[in-house]
C-alpha cells in the first residue's frame, strides 16, 4: 500500500512539474511573440522615419540644385544686361561725339560765311566738309553694325556653351553631392545632418537676396547715369 501511495505521489508530482513546464513554455512563447511584434513595429517605424528623412533630404538637395540653377540663370541674364548697357553707352558716346563734331563743323561753316573771301573757296570747303561728314557717318554705321553682329554671335555662343556647361556642372555636382551625402550620413546623426542642410539652405537664400539687391542698385545707378547724359545732351542741343 505504501509503495502504491508513493508511486501515486510521484506521478502527481511529475504531472505538476510537466504542467508547470508547459505553462512556462507557453508564457515564454507568448513573451517572445510580443517582443518580436514590438521589434517589428519599431523597425517598421524606424524604416518609415528613415524613408521620410531620406525623402526630406532629397527634397532639400533638389531645392538646392534648383536654387543653383536659378542663380546661374540670373547671372547669365545679368551678364547679358551688362553687355547691352555697355553697348548702349558706347552708342550714346558715339552719338555725342557725332553731335559735337557736327556743331564744330557748323561753327566752321559760319566762320567761313562771315569771312569775305571768294565764293569758290567757300563752295569747295563746304563740299569737303559734307564729304567728310558722310564718310565719317558711313564708317560709324559700319562699325556699329559690326559690333552688333559680334555681340549677337557672342551672346549665341555664350548661351550654347553656358547651357552645355551648366548641364555638365549640374551632373558633376549631383554626383559629388550624393557621395558627400553618403559620407556625411555615415559619420553624422540624423539631427545633425538635417541641421546642416537647413543652415546651408538659409545661407544660400541670404546670398541670393544680397546678390539681387546689389544688382538692383547697379541697374538703378546705370539708369540714372543714362538719364543725366540724355539731359545734358538735350541741354546742349537746346
């Protein structure tokens, strides 16, 4: 009887242990599943955040590239405007010189009329003066035409070369930026990276504003000087 009782107890104890083990196993499995799910969720969230950060960084880099393109276009436009201003100034200077020469010739003709010399001398001198004027005017007209043609050719060549060069530059810059981005990303954290990008963008915008202000001031000065010259010319003519 005692032996039977012992056996029964042992069995019960075994059964209890088995149950405990089984429960422990089940708890462990559940815990592992929970942990796995949490990790997966966290990984997914991190991946989403990284994707968002990458998208934002790409957008920022694209904005930078667009700003650079706009800057280059603005510089080209400014160069063209400066060339046009220089050409206009040259034309105005030539017109002024022509008018001064015409005034001098008119004064010489008046002096000739005042002097009481022979009619033939006066006629000859007038004819010479007219021929001289015509030849000078023709020479100036030719020179102006040549300048304009050269200027147009220059502008066309500059536009073509600038477009090609701009595309090449942009490709190189994109490659360099991608490499730099990858290096910087490996070295720095996300926050630092984004801060740097924002700072760069801010500085770029400030530079662009300053350049625009400077260009506006220069244009306004050029216009004022032109207006003054025209006013002087009118006063002289009047």
